[in-house]
């Protein structure tokens, strides 16, 4: 498993809710590459609950979408925007029962779209929610010019 570097963290104005280490209100997710997967271990914050100590469904969707974007950056080697996000909530996710594991992998790709399967697992390894996320992907030249994509090499230590 290799730790992924967030190459955007020093970019002026960068404040991503999902992965910016500087967004104190955000999720501050960190990522690893593990074979075909991008993985994140994440400790839920109590203020992200919906009812009681249950992680809000919208936050679960955000987490699944965020890891999918990292799959696009690292596995597809470009950037994209979410076209569709289909989430299935299978088991309750608690904010006070330990770290969650989120993992995602590329399942299909063509010239315009990438399809990613993502899962959120509780500390016991049970899949609590999963999503199929379709990303509209940009050509590399557009990703670099309009979205500051630094190239896949920037996500790994040298």
C-alpha cells in the first residue's frame, strides 16, 4: 500500500471539503493506493451525524464521491466531474464506533466516462454503503490547463 500525496494542498484557494487538510470543517480524507484500489481510513466526526450517532447519508455520499475522484486522478490519470452517483445504503454507519474504511476501484472507462465502484465499510469490515459513480473525464490537456492537474506522478513520493 502506497500513501498518496495531495498535490493540491498548497494551491492558493484550495479548500476541498473532502480532501483539503486545511479545511477545518471538511472531511480531511487521506488516501492510499492498494493494487487496483484507492483506499482511505477515516475517523467520523460527531458533528457529521444526522440522527443521534448515525453518520448522515449525505456525508456518506460525499465520502464515496470523493474517493471516486481520487480514482480518476490516480488510475485514469486525469480529472473529471461527477455525472451520476447511485448510492445504496445497506447498514447503519455510526460516528462513535471507530474508523471507517472507504475503498474504490475503476470498473469501466471509455473516452468520455469512467465508472467507479466505491464502498464504505465499518470498523468490523461490513459494507455499510456502496456506490456506482460515473465521472465525465477530461482530456489530459484540459485537465492540466483548466483544473491544475499536475500529472499522476505528483500523487506519489519520489
